[in-house]
């Protein structure tokens, strides 16, 4: 074991054993002697991009008048009404930058053959802001926002990027309107012709983060022993702790406890789903929880571990597919999100769609709370990160890509003020927001992205 050089612990230190490689959280020992206490990760911002597929009730003209998404007035200390989709995140308003009324016009049909294929191309547009080629063979879209970030800041991490999803990647029957299914299932594009498939199973994510065995056979054999991956690095952990201060030992204990807890939850899910009892989703792999909410939480926990151990700095998360028939009774309705999205401009139906919008966005509070309470040297992970949440659709009833919802969560190392609502002028591309965001988190040479026409300031006049 060779973790320490003098009194300085490298940020790229790993605890290793039997194919397991466990990264470490930020600790004081990682700050070179004589330097002020700051994150060894200073100079970059972690980026998480989360897509909501069906727009929102506030993307409808009537819904906008009711302020179901966009606050009544832009500025600081914006109002969050009783029916606002943002209601579930009110506790974290100091970390919210709400941007309303931007457009994803690259998701619109460019010719008559593309009319009707909005659900089949929207996901590919969200983070590329590029119009997908209508094809079943030679896919072509654009390089996605997360990959631009990964290519600049992910070169020295175990995973340059991490791609996650809650629903099956195999759409079971192909996609429509002559579009390749990659457009419908893939958020991350390493290049215009290189879609990166997302992972659905928590166990696969866990093994990817921590090695957990040199081969598939090794991993399967280890699971049969019921041993935790931490058992394989216990000697390394014990030796390292002897060299650490009490504060650093506490940080290491908290991190390893979180790893063990996530691993335990995965084991419980797998055991329950292979017990022979009936499942709500019998076609799903054994490691996938039957409840969408439980699936979201464990994937959020894995994202937290990935960021905390600096295993990756760029994550995409697709929380559901277009045309999904998933039902979430806890939202207050037993209708699926896709059926509710076609509300026919009826106020009562729009408000029911808003119920499920509010519920789904509110699940983000789980991640924000975890990030807020996870320290990264002189600040929290939420201070050092930005979570981009949004949809490439606005009014899903019309398959319209105007007035799309977008929320930036976190302080992005001081680049975002928080507690701020911004309303874009009519016709503003969402890509303008992405240009300004990326410039503020280290991509100073990024002048254009997708169909951008300029920048969109993510601030508000002082005193206003």
C-alpha cells in the first residue's frame, strides 16, 4: 500500500484489493502542507444533467398564466405559489436558478417526414441542442453538454462520465418515424455519431464505480459469499486510518458507511426480487426496484458516491422515457405521465398533469439534501456543483418545444447566485443558457453551442 507521500495524500488515492478500487472523499490530508484549506478539486465544477421527458403544465399558455412553472415575476426571492411545480424544492430555493421560456427548436420537425416524431428525437436534442438526422442506421446529432464537460475535466477520473436511466434501454419493438432508438434513449453523445448508452441497474453502476472484481465471474463469485466489497479493502482502510487526523478518520468512516449502506440496499432489492414473489415490473432486472421512487433514490445515492470519491465529474440521468405509461399513485393521480400530458387544454386536466409534474420534480430534493450535507473541504457538494434539470418539451399536449422548463440547482463554485428566477425573451434558444453556464464553470473558450445565438446572463442587476 502506497497511499501517502510525506504528509500529503494524493486526490487520486485508491484503496485496492481483489479487483476492488475505492476512491476517497476529500480530506485535509489531501491539501499540501503550507496551503490554505481548500478542495483539492478546486478549479472545476461537477455537472449533473437530468432530463424530464414530457415538458410541464406550465408550458401551456393557460398553465403559464397560472404560474405553474415560471414564477409570476423574475428576480430574487421569487414567489413560489401553492400550485407551482417548484413547490417541492422551496426549501432549497437559495440553490435554485429558474430559467423559463427558452426554446428547444432543434427538436421541432424540419420537414413533412419528421412531423409527429417529436417523442423519438427530443431526448437527443436536450443536451446537444442539435437536430437529429432522421435515420435507422447512421445516427448523427451533436456532442452533448455533459461530454463537453467530461472531455475537459474528466480525463484524470476513473470514469470520464456516468450515464444513468430509470427505464429499459431496449424499447422492445423499435422506434417510430424512421428514427434510430438511440435518439429516444440517449442523453449523452460523446460525438455526433457516438451515443453513450445509459445504465439502469444499480448493481452495474456500483460495480462500475468500485471495480468490485476483475471480471464478471469474479463479481458473481464475490456476491455469492455475501461479503461486502469493503471487506476486500479492510486492511487498506485500517492502515490508512492510522495516518489520518481524527477529522479525516471521521470523513473516511462516513464515506465507507455510505458505501456499505448503498451496497446493502442493492442486496435487499435483489433478494426481494428473486424471492419468487410477484413483481410490479416482472420484466425488469432483479436489481431494479419496482417503485420508481426507490429507483430514483438509489441512483441518486450512487451519483453522490461517484462525486464524493471524485470518480467522475459529469453525470447524465434520464428519469423516464417519452410515451411512458408509468403510474405514480403518490403524486395524487393514477394516470400515467404521457396520458396526462395530452390534457386537451382543459384546466382541470392541466392541473392534474401539474400534480405529477410537481411530484416528479420534488424527488430532486432527495439529491439536493444529500449534496448539501456532504462536505467537500471548504463547502458542500451542492456549493461545488450544478445540477441541470429540464425538458426539451414545453407544452407536451401539442408536442411543442417552446417555453421549455429549465432549473439550474447548486452554486457551481460561485458561478450561480441562487434564489433567482429569470424569464427569457421570446425566441431565446435554451442553448444560449448553456453557453453562459459552461463559460462560467471553466469553458471560457466556448462561444457557441448547438443553435445558440449568443449568451444568456445567469444573473440579475444588483439592487433590483
